[in-house]
């Protein structure tokens, strides 16, 4: 899956998950923390991403997720792994 | 001298309606909220009848996005708490939040998450089980979400004693207040039992009515043709306060919560003692705790589930406590109207008991039409104005868990 396609779908997931957060300025370099999410929100987000993309994100990869881009990279990597 | 505990707010979300007056009016009219189950397909079930809350919209009571993340059982307890808080005007007063506690009962806990996530596990594997499963399946969610919502920092408890959970929760909250552990307690019960697996479990025990052709008549406590209980859903919460605290803030007082009796029959997982001796003892304990004698009770809101076994055992128990006076004492079960709301039943019936005192009216037993020769007390087929100084509310749960409460007219 192409990066922009993944990013587009991810933004959709984020918008649905955090309807009260303004995502207009969100880009690939944005820190996930700008969403103002706590640890429980974070595992929910990962659950939604796994379900929507039909992938599995290993727990050790969670530590690598800091920016939107880092999450996109992991989604891309795991999508390939599935294929 | 022990602190007097008073009721200063009520809140109900139940099949008979939302709020206070709507369900009370429904009860007094002798109507029944029982009908065919619509929450899921009951094609292969024996019983197809339940008392459902129709068109449930949690966003009327809480943030819609938050509601999506919590189980329906917690939505119910939050909604009932909000109604009761508004009624009591507690949040308008100068409140020490560390002295406000919550004690809410539930028999089954977060059944929506339990059942949907079990399905996800079986169908898609462990990695598709939702991360919010644990905080929602935990029975204590019904009380902790209430504390989180309004920042109530006092003792926070969940009581689980099957069908008596709501009454036990109110009784335990009363003891907390009497012991000086809090000034205010939100107390009640919440249940979301009309789910495919829970319903199948009760169906398998053959304890639910199979009056599928006349669902509105299915819950008929004490009637000779009763054939089992009808499951209900919802929650009720009462605001309990020490009299000092309520008086100081100028609260309106509905009634005094004067007595609590709790015991166990030590007999069977689901069957009551046939002679009702343990239920009788629980009633005596509550009446003594209220410093009353049996003849001072003016009305009993019975457990009255509409099962053959309960209604007969309860009738025996009432006769053994009240003797000849039992025949002159109005006894009614509001489960004819609301169905059996399991862990919320005792709480919603506590609300009706308080309202009976507040409005000086005995609520009727809906659907009571034909006398059972073995159940020959006055089961109040229609609502009746009456002088009510003290009311007893009975709850008898599976596992012979008994809890009785006595409410007194204030002043």
C-alpha cells in the first residue's frame, strides 16, 4: 500500500477516534501526542489500526511510534508482512 | 445516638420510563412494560419476553463519544446518577467531594463487552479482543465511572449479590454514612441482562415466563397463572445523606432510610427456602434496625418475581413475620410493570417505596387478576391512596442472598 493511501486512511481513523480534536494542521511530522491521548487511548488507536488495516503490530514496535509518519511506516511494513 | 439517614434524590432509567414522575405514573396506572424481545433474535429461545428500555439514547445523559467506550450497564448507572443528582440539587451546594461516596450494585456486570468480546475472541482470535474489555467487564465500572464523572472522592464500592444487589448496595451505603465514613452516598443498582448469552442462561434454568403469546401479561406476581419472571433492564440511584448534611444545605427530604436487614439462607444456588424462614428473618432484622415492630409497617414492596417458588416462599415469610396482620397489610410487586431488573431491581423498588411514602399511595401489582389459594394476601390490584408511615422493601437474590430495607416518613 502506498504511503499517502495509508496516511489518508489513518487520518480517517484518527478523525473517527478523536472527533473533538482539530486535525486540520496534522501532517506526517506531527507528534502523536498532539492528539492529547493517554495510554489507554493509544492502545485503542492501535487496536483500531490493526482491525482496519487487518495487520498485527508487534508490541516492541509500539515504542517506535512517535509521529504520524512512524505509525505509517509500521503500518506499511506490517502490511507487506501480511502479503 | 446513631445518625439519621435520609433520601434527598431519586433517579431511574427503567422499562417504565426515565426520571422520577414518568416511571411512577406508569406504575400507578397498573401498566406493564413487558413485551417481545427486540434487542436480539429469540427464535430459538423458550422465553421471548422481556421488559426493555426502548430507544435508549445515552447521549441524553453523557457525552456521546464517551458513551461508546463504556458498557450499557455503566451508561445506565451514569444516567440514573445524573437524574438523582439533578433532583437532589447536591452539586449546587458547597460540597466536600472527599465526603461523597458511591455504592452501586450489579449482578452481572458489563454483559455487552463480555458477550461481544467473547464472540470476537472465538471468531477472530485473541488479538481482536478490544483493549477496553477489562475496565468494562469489571462489575465495579457501574460505580467508578460515576465517581470519575463528578469527582466523588469518597468510598467507592460495588456490591454483587444477584437479584438483591441494589438493596444491599443501599444498605451498605447506609452503614457507611452511619459509620461516619461519608456525608453523602449515591446508592443503587444497574443491570444490562437482556443479552443473548445471559438470556440463554436464565432460559436454560426455566425460570423465565414463556407467556410469549401475551407478553404484556407475562409478569404477574402472586397471580395463580404466573409462570416465571420477565427480565428487565436499567438502573436506579438514590442520593442518601446524613440528616445533618441534608438539613445544613436545605435539601428536600423524601423519606428516612431507617432500617437494613441482610442475611443468607445457606440453602441453594437458586431456590428459596420453601417456608421462607430466611427471608422472614431478613425482614425482622430490617424492622428491628428501624426500631419498629411489624405492625408499624404500612406497606411491603415485595420481591415478587412472578416465579412459583419466590412468590409462595415470600408469602409464607410475610405471614410468619406479621401473623394475622399480614392479611390487612398491602403487599405489591412492581415487577409486574418493570419486569425483574436483577441487580437494579432492589434500587428501582427502593425508589418506588420512597415515592409511595412521598405521595401516600400504594403502587399496584400489575397483571394481578386471579387468586392463588396459596398466596392469599392483599396484593393490591389497583393503586390505592393510603396513610404510609413506614414501608418495607424486600429483595431476595439467587444464592439465598436477602436484603430488606425500611423507609420511614420524615418528621
